[in-house]
């Protein structure tokens, strides 16, 4: 197998995948997803994790090994196929089949991700797909970052990030994410609404290749407030945020009635939607495509995707995890990295 140094000359992007918590379903869904030869042929891969764990789940799933391993501290050299950047200095196995928050597993998943982010920053990989972690395990391991997004925000020195969920043609950015519903009222500002509109518009142009995206913004209240009869947040907060967006050339419509915004007739008229709180977006997305939804981080100068599920400790080690969301996350990372690379090449060639 030819293992020349990866670079832009190779037409297939190099996708990094951090394994996530070794006690969760991350290793299983990664192996099951990449076992598909068609997906492997679309890109080149480096999986940051533990070879022994991946081999174990492959045996449980009765899948032949399709990767080779090298120590994690070497530069990723992949011209074709799947390289496992092996953290063979770590030990983390489920004791007596018990799985859950664990300090050792938390330290392992942090190190996988930290190494992958370092390669992403140096453009040694074209995009990063993150397997699910247990935030409690990171805390037990005394890591100061709560999760993936916080570390990414720190490493890339960006203050503005938002979550985008992609399920086929449905793209929904969140204005707020893991905020208690009653607390949202205290944080509901014009800036909170404007930021995801701005970041989504930029991502649709640069990553999805949509020259003039049309964004729809949901209302907060039933029927988008009924002209102030059922709450005035649409008038006080959302409409001024839409005006700010339009003033900088963003094509945006709203506020939309939340109970009809996700119907095919309405949603198909937009390139992306902005929802205002977590379940306003996640309930329809998971109803629409439970095993195909992908999380994308907006606001970064790089592509990062992840499956829309957690560690699922109750399923881990039983060969029952569905790889659909991981497969979709890898496929979307390939698409976005390819478009992003093409956009950068076009911009560079346009400079006199």
C-alpha cells in the first residue's frame, strides 16, 4: 500500500476521525461505517484511537480488518485507505462488561481529540469527524474543557460558534443549545438571534457552495407571536436581528410560525433554517432522520462534523449500535471539505 505524505495534490480529502469514548459506541459505529468500501473509496482516513479496541468491535461485528496502524505521534501519511493513529500507550477496557463515566476513558478520548485538533490546525487533515464523548468522564479526568466545542473554540481562538444540524436537505442552526428553557428568556437578545443567521449564511456559501442562500428564522412563540398577541419577542428581538442581517446583504425571511416551518412545503423554500432553542430544532430533525442527522460546528475556519448521538453506554459492547449517523457525518465531512477546498482554490486563483 502506498503511504505517501498527504497533501492538496491528492484529489480525495484526508478525513480525521477521533474515536470518542472507548467505552461507548464510537469505536463500533466508526468500524461499521468505514467497513463500507464505497465510503472508503471517497476519501482517505486517519482514525485517532486505540487499535485494540477497534479490532475488538470488528471481531464482534464479524468484519475483516481494513486498516493499518502506526504510532499516533507520527505525521499522518495516507495516500489511500484507513490509518489508525494508535495510542498504544493507553489502557482502557471495560471491566466485567461495566460501561459508564470513567476517568481513564475520559483521558483517552481527550487525547484522541487533542491530537486530531492539532493536525486539523496544521492542515494535515482536511476535516474532522468526532466520535461521541462522555463529558462527565472528561471532568473525572480533570480536563478543563467541557467538551469538543469548547476546546475547538479555544484552539481556533473564535468566540462565535453555533450548532448546525444537517439531515439530507434539511439544515437547521441553533440560536441556543443546552440552555434550560426558563433560562432562555434571560439570554434572548438580538445578538443571540443574529449570530446563527450570520454564521449559517457564511457556511452555506463557503462549505455548501450556495451562492445566494435563503435563510428562514423561526419565531419563539406559538404562531410567531400573532403580531404581539402571544408574546412580543418577535417584534422586540427577532425582527431587529433580521433587519441587521438584511443590512449586510443576507437573504433572510421570518419570523416563521414554528409549527409549520418544518413541513416540506415551507422548509423546501429555504437553504437553511434558524431555530431558537434546542428542542424546537431537534424534535423535528430526529423525527425526519433519526439515524442520518449530523452535527456541524459553525464559526470555525475548519470543517468539523459529528454524529447526532451520544456514547450510548447501554448499547456498547453488544454489536447493536446503528452506524447511520456516523456514516452521514463522514460523508458530509467529505462533501464540505471538498467544497471548502474548491472555494479556497478559486479565491486564490482570483487574486492577481
